[in-house]
């Protein structure tokens, strides 16, 4: 690869974007726009990893390694230079195609009244919320054509999971929520599996960058739970997309002193409560202050608001949480 091609690749993939996609977060901001955080290249307990977004460079004062985005990919993935280039090109393509797919689905939402009506039934009634969550709709049968017109090949679309092996749109008749490196689709049809993600990880906690700014965080299971709470004014809410956290989500909750209000589903079979109890023990061992919110039996936050609950009543549940 020529020097010009390398420079173009580094211009297309900003170091900070790549770091954040791999769950790096700054802990403090320095002068001239520089950022400092824990080093993702070694076991770091004191922030020593300096990032200069303007120069697209990093340096760690702990392990004394530094460089550009290509060097970071080499070190982080422990691969050779040529393999790092391949990984970066692949990541650039995945990020780009997911962004285009999410944009396409957002346009489709307002062209399909049934999808908007479904959101309304699930308590999502605010246009501000729909914009905040970038909610879209996948009608099926048209995404492949749109993306191939933009220049994406069918093999690339199959690799991302947006298109099936047979060449059809993977998401059909689903409300779609963009995630960190993935898309979640909720089926409107009772005959299809209700939940669907693209291949790969579900990523970190939903909208964590906003929620982590608060000393108290509300953790819920589902995106529709998140939606009704955010709509009701609880902007310190985040979502795990299930009641079992992955390692990254767990570390996010433990990254600084805070109180976490576990607001899991009050399932009739007790599964949500047991998951909350188990997580509470783990978080407490890490010094996190935990409160378990007791919803009415058989309810999740979404159904609590749909069935007539309001912000004042939910706040009362937070106040008595133990």
C-alpha cells in the first residue's frame, strides 16, 4: 500500500472513533482538546493513555507505546501491520454500511403508519424520543437494493448480517434501534421471533455516555423500558438489553463511584428478580451502591407506564428502593 493510500486510510478512520468503538472512554480532558484515560493495551489502574484527536495520535506513559490508528490496531489486536490494515478496512466498511442502513430505516419509519402506531402502543409517543433513539423501521425487501445502489456488494451485506445467505433482507417488519456496532430489530409480527440482533456483540450499555454523567443511574433490561423512562424525564437511564450483563457492560457500571437502581422486570416466575439479586451482589463487591427497584408484580418499566404509571409514581418507587 502506498504512503498516499495509508494517509487516506488514517484520514477516513479517526483514532478517537476507533478507540471509542472498542470501548475506550476518556476520564479527563486536558488542554488543546487532548484526552486522558486508562490504557487499553495493558492493565492500567491510573489513567496514563493520552490521545490527541487533532493529531490522530496516542501515547501511553505507562507502557511507553504510541503511534497512529494503524499502530494501535497492531498492538490492540496483536497482529502484524498488514493484518491491522485489513482489520481497519473491514471496520471502516462495517461502520459505514450500518450507518447507511440505520439512516434508510429511519426514513422508512414515517412512511409506514403501522410501525408508528406500534411505537405509540408501546408508549413511545414523543418525536424527540424517536429522534434521540434514532428509531427506524425495516419493511423488508428494499434495503439490499438501496445499499447496492450506494456501492456495497452483496457479499459485504451478507457479512454484516443485513442480508441473508439467500440474498434477502434480514430484517422484515421490524422496528429498528441502532446500537454500538449493531442493530436491534423488534418484530411487529407475532409469528416471527420477537428479538433480533445482527451477528456480533450487543456492545456496551445503551446511551452510556449520557447516563454516566449522573451520580445515580437507572439500569433497565429492554430498550422499550429505556424509552418510556427517558420520555418521562429520567435521562439517567441506561439499558443492558437483557438481564445478564456482558463483561464490558459490567465494567462500565463499575468505572466510577455511583448508585445504580436495578429496575429489572418483575417477572411472574421470578427470573428478573433473581438476575437483579445476583448482579446486586457482584456490584456491591466492587463498591457500587446498589438499590433494587420493586415494580408491581408482572410489570416491567414499559408496562408500568403504559398501564397508567407516571413519573411521580416511578420516582416514589426509586425513593423506597432498597
